[in-house]
């Protein structure tokens, strides 16, 4: 586990969860840092934004994420 502390924003989460996003591959490359971070922060507002954005493309994926 690293001592890294991360704040995840909407753009990163959407890119990670949407294979058609222009930044999907970059988000996938960064994801191991998220998994090994000592702290990861995300707000309820970001969860709502991501859920709303993804529900049109992949409703079940959005539900699983939230």
C-alpha cells in the first residue's frame, strides 16, 4: 500500500467506467494507483454525476458502481 492520498473526480470515474471515453485507456493505466493508495476520496456529488452520465449508456454498470 502506498502512502498516496487521492481525490477522484467525475472525469476520471467516467473515463474509467466508459470504454468509449477518450481517456479510458489513461484512466485504466492510473487505476492501480487508486487500488494501492492509502486513502481515496470521492464525494456524493461525484457519485450522482457519474451515475447520471452512465445510466444512459450502461444502467446496470452505473448501479454496480454506486
